[in-house]
């Protein structure tokens, strides 16, 4: 039976009403939109901490580097207390949220790594910004690795596999389809670009475990996982978006169905959500739409944070039941279109001109509509956003370092683990081929004898046989590892480890 004692998540209020998200409807997803500087970050902080206090772990990307204050108790100022009273909050209990910091570069949080295999061919192709033909080569690369039981863990595994495909493209083409040298070259160049953006640190082991994101503290509060993404967003926005898509995929593939639960199991915030859909292949957009539609039955809420509702495809926008719209500016025809589109996404309020209000909202004000207990969208309300219980603005470097050191995950991901994978296997095969190759023929008579001996094999044939034999041996030796029995999920990541 649903727990009627779970309090709604207060977003804000006005002189005659408060607006709050029903916990049972929080997995119906949401949207936080508005121009830069209108208060989206504070709304995000309010929601993230409210979910945490409800016992729901969340992940929040910190793109501007100003979200870390959620870990520290806020300061009780007169202005803050006045706003709390205006929105119907009453007395505030100031406190920070249990927070774990993550950083791909390992500088502002625990290192966050994936393996190439976990990312999967679809997201890897997106990360490399490949066209359809080049993406087909990546599909072949993964299939060859899977068929041979070769692990794909880091970028050197990927480089080795690309070299192997180039060397064996004639033979592999008979089984897997054409492997174009030009496409391989384009992928290699894309890989060089990715390497230059620092992606070497994104891939490897120990890889992040989904369970580490799904933690609560000793008091039952959900952990706020903060992905420090200021550097990542600047150097490789595609890597940033692919990490979040990977997590969305993992949540969908690994979590069991829960149906209509009293509250979400996990909430994922997509900041700068336009990156997920800008120049994204339609096939991937369709997969994202499918996952967003189905993942709510796993108890996962997805909240997109962006400037304009036009940044989100209509098929996904229609699934976002809880909406917070901060101010938009209507300086250009596209801006005016965005304002009209935002106004049309709300259930009309007879006492409010929604379209006019969107351009007149002040900082910390928003138009809000949430689902009621039956799942019906409420009429739009113009409200003041409630103040957060935690600090507004970032903590300092010393405070962050202390939190990272005291984290239960301290040290778990610090040391790289470079176990045997595709690179080592292919390197060993190449070394063996060189050591066992027959000496070069030195005399004309020896050459004639070689040509005349029908039973003799060419060096090239010997190498081919050797590659085949070693491949069978490698398959037997690593068949129990993640390789031959890989099953890939809806976005291409591993369904089971």
C-alpha cells in the first residue's frame, strides 16, 4: 500500500498556493528550463536535496562548478527566512546533503571510468561523432572482439582492434561485411581528436559500479552524486553527454520493475540537455525516447535541465510531467517561438497569461505545473522558488578535499588496473608471429625450390594459420570473461557483466 505519510517535495509558492511534486509522481520525469541567470541552478539544488531527504539518491552534473554547496549547511539570513515564509515553508531546517563527488579527470572527485565494452558501439560511435558507414565499422569491431573473447577496456584496446581490422579486412569482410580502409582511417582520426580531449582518462578499470550511485547514508538520506563536469563539458561535450546516456542505459538494463512505487528509486538530472539531441542520429534519439518512456516503471525519474523546451524532442517533451519554467527572453523570432512553445506545454490557468508571464519572471521566480496524485497535470502557477536548506554557491577546495577523503569510496577508484585485454592478446600474437616466421630465402636456387614445393606454405599463409590457431586458444582461455557471452542492452552497453 502507498505510504500516505511521505510529504510532497515543495518547489515554491505564492500568496494563495504552494506547489509540490507528489513523490509517487516524481518518476514521471520533469523539465527545468529558463535563460541563463534566471535561477535554474537553485531550483535544481532544491529538487536534488528534497529527493535526498526523501531517501532517494540522485546524480547531478555540475557544469559551472557552483553546485558543490549542496554538501554544506546553508546560512540563515533574514532574506532567506522571508522567502521561506512567502512560499509557505515555515521554519527551515538548514543542513547539507550527503554528497559524493565524481570527476573523470580525478581532480575534483573520485575518478569516474567506463570500459569501452560497457559504453557499447552505439554510444562510442556518438562519442567519436561518426557517420553511418563508420558506425558500421565500430559494430563490426565489437562483434569481432565478442566472437573472439577479447576484452575491450581502454583506448589502447580500441586502437589495437582498429589495426587488426585494417590488417585482416579482406578476410573479415567475407564474414562481417566490407571493412573500408578509408572508414578505418576516419575512425583513427576521430580517436586522435578524442585522445587530445583527455578521454584517455575516461576509459579503463576499475570501472564505475552502478551500485555506487544508489547509496543512502546512515540516516536514510539519499546520496547526492555530483559529477564535476566543468572541464569535461568544455573539452569534450560529447563525452559528457555519453556518460549520462550510459548511466541512463545502465539504470534501465539493471534495475528490476517496481511498478507504481511510493517514491522513486533514483533520479537522474541531465543539465545542458540540448547536448543529448544536437546533431544526434535519429536512431539514437529513438532509443533515448524509448528508454525515457519505459524507465519510469523501474522507479527512475529523469529531469532535463536546459534553456528552452525547444531543445527537447517533442516525443520526449510529452513525457515530462513535472515542469518548472524560469524566464525566457524574446529578442529574436526563435526566442519568441520558444516562449510560445513553453506556454503551450502548460495546462492553462484562466487567471494567468502564461506567455506574457514567461518574459516577465524575475530571478528565482518560475511557472510551475506538476502532476497531482492521479497523474493529471495541474494548472500552471507563478511561484517563488523556495530557498534550499544547503549553501547557495560552491564550497572551497579544502572543504571539497575533506569530503572526498572522508567518502566511503575513498581510494576505491584511485589505482588503475590494466588486466589482459584485446591490446595484450593482439600484441602477444604479433610477437609470436615475428618469432616463428621462417627466415627470408637467400639464394635463387632456394627460391626456385620454394616455388616448386607444392606442400610448402607461404609465410603469409603460415601467419594466417597462426592467427587462427591463436584466436581459438584465446577464445578458450578468456571465454569465461566478459567477451563471448556479451549481451548488449538498448543503448549498446553491457546488459550483464
